[in-house]
């Protein structure tokens, strides 16, 4: 294992009628020992009441950055078509400064049609959304290089998705972290495709961290053997149950070498 296992929590900003519930969940997650606090970039709930309570992603990230001291934070993931990419880069740089250099810029092509329709964005096709993501990644990189002041650190880029021709090519070109929604067999297959793209663009595939949803303690070691080292547990409001997160943290601390166990 070239890097230690890390545990993230995705505090889904849905079904929490008061932001106090989110703030409390962030506090509990950091106290529990998570490595990363994620949210997501949608405008409506993805499950439960489709018209239920929901908060906006990047405003929340600024608040999480100010509230926390240790954890990294970011969106899993930002919708690539929801914001001007130069503006998104500036937002990311600003949250990076608020957090003291703890932001991860997670981004994907987008898929939830209701977000697009209700907020006036063009949904298009999977192909047009991926083409827009490709254009956005180049503009984000260019804008980050121009901003004054510069980000606190080279902001890690997380790209979510598994399209073998376009998405994995963008991962090879731009990403520090690849979040896959694949099962174990598909993860192994797509990792091979990613390695081919990395070779084509001159990227060291070993430097890209592989991220997946938490599969449970019985299967997690198999995912590590397939290359995954970042596991994220999702939980929604209003309760933000962290029992699954605590289970994952216990597994992390038993699995990681003693020198890094418990160090988030």
C-alpha cells in the first residue's frame, strides 16, 4: 500500500430544515476522526421528499472551512455546468484560504436533470456535458495560475465519473484523486484504462488516489487491493447518523500501519 487509507463523510445537504443540524454534523464528524468532510452540489434532494429542505454547496463549504481546524473539505462533486469555470476557480481559491489550505476541488460532468431544468442550465447530452467539463478543466487550471493571492497550496483536483474515453482521460490530465462509482470488478478494469490514459499524457498513474464509496468492513480490504484508499460514507439530514462513519474509522485505524493509524 503506497498511501494510508483515508475516510471521508459526505454530509448531504438535504432534509435539514436548519443549518444548525449541518453544523453539528460537521463538528461530530471532525471529532470522530474523519479525514475529509464532503457535501454535494445539487439543488434538490436526491432521495426522500424531492421538494424537501436543501442547502447550496459552495456557501456551505465556506462555512465548513471556517468551522473546522483539521479535516480537508470539498464537494463530491461540483456540477461542471453550474458555474462559470473561472469563477469556480476563484471560489475554490477563496475557500482554500478560509480553510488554511484544506480544500479539495471535486468536480464532475453533472447528471441530475432536475437541477438543470429548475435553475435554467442547459442539460444537453452526456457528450455535451463532458465536452463542457473538458473546457472547464482547462479554464480552471489557467485561472488558478493567475489568481492573486495564489491558493495556499496546489489545490487537489478530484474528478468523479467512469467514462472510459473522456472522463478517465480528464482524470489522467488533471486529477489528483479519481472518484469511481464502480463495483470491484469494474474498478480494476477502469483502473487499467486510466493507466493507459496516464501513459498517453505523461502522468504517473500511481500518483492519482482512487476514491470509492465505503463498501463495508467485509469488502474494504478487497477494494484496497484493487487500488482504492479513500472511502466515503454518505449520510443525510435531519439526523446525520454517523454510525457508518465510525465503523469505517475503526476499520481504517485497524488496517493502516501503526505509524499512521488514527492520524487524519
